[in-house]
């Protein structure tokens, strides 16, 4: 069972990232008095009820985000299972009204996995941007960015990290294999030999690993990726929030008390990072309560082409959302040799505006 106080604290960062109205979700959190179950006052029930209200008002995309929060951090019973089902249904209904946004089934080592895609074309295949969330955020949480990616002249995909959302895969050291599988599936409909990965939190580790193994990956943008010390530093692991430890254990299929021993061999060392031949843009947080500072220092020490943005913030930098979002998209554009200069200039101006707004 989750620690309800901790759960409420961590979900706020995700609510902010989805631009949920604070006056609405704040009152919702006040109504929640139980983590488990599916009755009034329980975590799933209250988020689902709020999502149903938005859905009835015709705000299907917003409803989807509330359902997403209802299954946070992972499905552990009937209530959160119902929330995930509502999330998937609402997203599918919303995307059906967005031209060019479609489901694609990817074969990952013999297992069918659904992703969402936009901007695909057999006649004019475009460079590809694949976006993945972390261990607590399903692809539907990030799907609304797909039309923007297509507007930048790229094909876009959002995918679940293995084990997250509806993904049937088990999260493990081979999670990186998701990315080559997506590229294989989109061959001929996207220019997969020019692929960029935008990977949040734990999926950043998988994305860096994929870039080491697949030359079609031409650059990685990561936000708060675990690299080495998270997997090996027992003193730091003792401080990791319970919700992170328990979610990681759930996805990996091991008991919470065994999870850090289970992941110890997943670490990327200095030699791995020195072998990275493509650019890595990374957002890090100086007060990150999940990723140890040693991982940022290792990136600085070992990655040959590192573009770093450091925030005085907690994991995911929720207080710097607008700046981080634009900086990440701009980082992708600056990695692309054929990027539209007008798009790059527009994003650069938006970044300056976001920074000015934050400073005001």
C-alpha cells in the first residue's frame, strides 16, 4: 500500500506537468482519505469521478489526464485498473479527432506493444522523435505533444516504458530494446535512420543504452535519468522515496526489499558514457530526491557531447516546467542537421520568454 501523504506530494509534479487546474486538483486531493479501494474517498475513485465530470463536459483530453492520475503510480487493484481503462478509452476517443494521430502495434521480442504515432508517411518519411515517460507516467500522459512534433516536420511516437500503463513487457536491463523495435516497425513510414529519443526519468537510462547499441539513434534528450549511482549506492538507495522504490519493484517483478539488489548490474559506467558518440542533452535537478548528484557529475565527466540544463528543483523540475519543455524540444532541433531554422528560432524565442516569465 502506498503512503498517502507521499503519494499526494509526488502526484502534484505530474499534475503541474499536465497543466491541470490547481484549484481543482487541490480540492480533489483533500477529498482523498484512502489509497486503496474504489469507493468515495479512495485515490482511484476521486480521480475517476473528476475525470468523468470533465468528460461529460466535452473535455476528453483533460479527462484522460485525470484518469491517468487515478492509476498513479501503477495498477495495484480494481480501482486503478478501472482508471487505466478509462484513460486508454478517453485518449483513443480524443486522438480519433486529431488528423494523423494513430495507433501502431510494435513487435518487441515477439510481444505486441501499442504505441501512438503522428506524422507518419510512406511518401515523405520524416525524421523520428520517440518520447517515453518514466516509471509512473504512461504514454497517454504525453500523447498530446504529438501534433506539435508533427508540426515541427518530424514523425513522432509516444511509448510506455516496459511495464508502465498498458505495456505487457517486464521492466529490466533490456528495456532499451523497445526503441529499436519501434524503429523497425516504422521503417518506410519514418526516416528511422535519423531518430531522436526524448526520454523522461528512468526511460533516460534505457534511451542512453539504446543510443550505445543502435546507430539509427542520432541524439538523446533526457530529464533526470538514473545512470550509475542510483543503481549502486546503498546509502542513497536508503533515502529513495517509498513510492519510487515500490513502483520500480512492481515493474521489475521483485519484492520492494529486493529491488536495489536486483538493479545493481544495470549501472552505466564511465566507459559506457565515453563510448556515447551522439549528443546527450540532459535536464538535472540540484535537489533531486530520486537521482543522486553523483549521476550528474558522471555525465559531466564522461559524456563527450553533453548539453546540460541544471535547475534548483526536485526530480523532474516541476517548478521549471515551461522552460524545460521548450528547452528539450529546442535541444532536439539543434541536434538535427536538417532542422527548419524558423522552427529553431521560434523555439529559441519561446525559451527566452519562458525564462523571462520565470524570473518575473
